[in-house]
């Protein structure tokens, strides 16, 4: 936002500007501690990769240069956020957790059927009906299997009647554990 005062000086450069008759002060956040930095305060640091970092004081600059993590120092906002010390954030989270339960229809069931299932009697009736269906299916399967076995058994009997019976082998005399067959024609 570019705002020019009547004098012609760029007010945003100085850290404040007039908006609708009110003076608005632009603040930056400290890169390390996340405190507010008001105009005329702080240190601007530009790293080799051309990123601009604002620090509130020399202490934060020194800690950043020594690569000390802000989460490990209990006076920084990062530490407070990591260990959930902010009461305002916790109050907002508690409000968000209170949500109304929404029931959705399940595939094959409408909401009316689901509401009926909530009562114990309805659940028992539905369970009994389901078990009856399963038993009926199993009974039909068993009947079909018996019919198939009967058909295959009849076919085997007919095939056995058509084919001539094999001739019985004549048993001979046993001589010392060996069987001797005699050919008598």
C-alpha cells in the first residue's frame, strides 16, 4: 500500500501512514522471538539468499546467528506455541471441538432405517431376519447339492449296468506264501 502525505513524503517508508483520518502504525514481527517491532526499532538482516529478517534486539540476532532454535528458549513465542501455553488458543480449540454429529446414510440403508436400528427390539428383529435369510440360503444350497449327487449317482448306476462286469480271477492253491494259478481250459 502506497500512501503519500500532503508533504509528499512516502509515509509507509517511515513506518506509519494515515488511513481515513486515523494514523496506522505498521509493525514487523521479530524473526526469532516473534515479538512486535515498532518503527524506528529493531535490526534488519539480509541473508545471502536475499531473505530479509527483522530482529527486535541484538540478543535475538546473536541467537539466530549461533543457530539456536527458538523452541528451546522458554521466553519465545515459538516455545509457548510448541508447549501450548497460550490460554487464548486453547479456548478457541475447545470451541472448535464441539461439533454436532451428522448422520449420513450408509449404502443400502436410509436414515430412517438407521434410526429404527437404534432401538434394541428393532436390532433383535433385524438380526433374526438376517439369520433366517442365511439359514434359508444354506438349506437351498444343501438341497441343490443333494439333487446333483442324486443325478450323478443315477448316471453312475446306469453306466455300471451297461458295462459288462469284469471276470473274477480264479484263486489257486497257496504254496509256501505264493499263490499258484492253474489254467484249466
